[in-house]
C-alpha cells in the first residue's frame, strides 16, 4: 500500500532536548511538508521541500530543522530553541510532477509533549 | 497573501439532516481547493479536490462546489450520519509563486447526534 508513515506516534521531550520526528513516503512524491497543529487551530507550515537536497522555511520555522537527503524521507528535528513545542505534528506530501500539483496526502501524525 | 476562513467553527445537527460547511479564501487566483476530514488525534483524510475548471465535485454523500469569483467553496453533506462527526478543513493554494504551498482554514467541528 502506498502512503505516508510517521513515527513515533507519541513522543515525550525533556526541557533542553532535541528530538527528531520521522516521516517516510512511498508515493514517489517530490514535495514534502511539515505542519504543526495546536488544539482548536488549523495547520501551520513549518518547513517544506520541493526536491531532494532542497527545502524552504514555512511560517513558523524558528526552533525547527529538517533535511531531505532522500526522496522518501523528510525528518523534522525539534530543537531546544523551540520554546513551546507541545503540539501535534503532521507530515504531508504532494506529487508536483503531475496535476493536481499540490494535492496533499497526510501521515497519521506525531503528538509531542514536553515534560 | 492567501487567507482561508471557515464558518461555522462548530456545528451540531441531528442524524439525517443535510448540512453545508463554508470555506472562504481571499486570493481568488486559485486552480483548486481541497477538503479534508480529521478525526480526533488522527491525520487528515482527503475528501475532495475541486479544480478551478469545475464548479462541483461529488463523492458519495459529499458534494463540494467552488465559486472563485466570490472566493467561496461549500461542502454539502447529505443525510448526515453519526460517523460523519469530525473536523472538516479546507485548503487553498498559497497564491503567487507559492503554488506548492496550501493554506488551511481553522476547520469546522461537526457533531451528528443520533
């Protein structure tokens, strides 16, 4: 089955720790995205990548970092510089090479809690 | 810059009722709009993607319409069921050169009462 996987499902972080959230897709999509969702709010874009070895900041990139070394993988690191990281993190991908270019497909999400 | 809003924020209806969810966007130069469903603690599931060349898109009991001139899209749910209870989000392209990005509305939380 084609799809997007995220791990872990739940993640707990201590103050001052960096943690990495995994996102893998086997849809052969070029573009991948990371969103943050806070209770009762819509999704806000953290980072996105249109192609391997390239990525751009979204609206709330401060305190986060990403890499895109492989087409299938787009890990997100939440650094200690992110002051309020407790949230639900969603990864998505889109084909980019065929219409509709920006149709988004989502993973199941990772819930990060700071202890 | 594209902004997306959704009305109402929450909706509670009795089972069997037909209902309409609204989505508004500020940049009408869009080429599509996507509707999603999100269950609590889950990722987003794509329901419908409607192209700018289409006025409507249907899937089962769901019908989405798009009116670019007025900056509005509606999601019509026929004969609502308790299983339809979820949050519904719409997303429109970011506009300008940001064709890879989409902007999400805050969602409408739907509760269908048996």
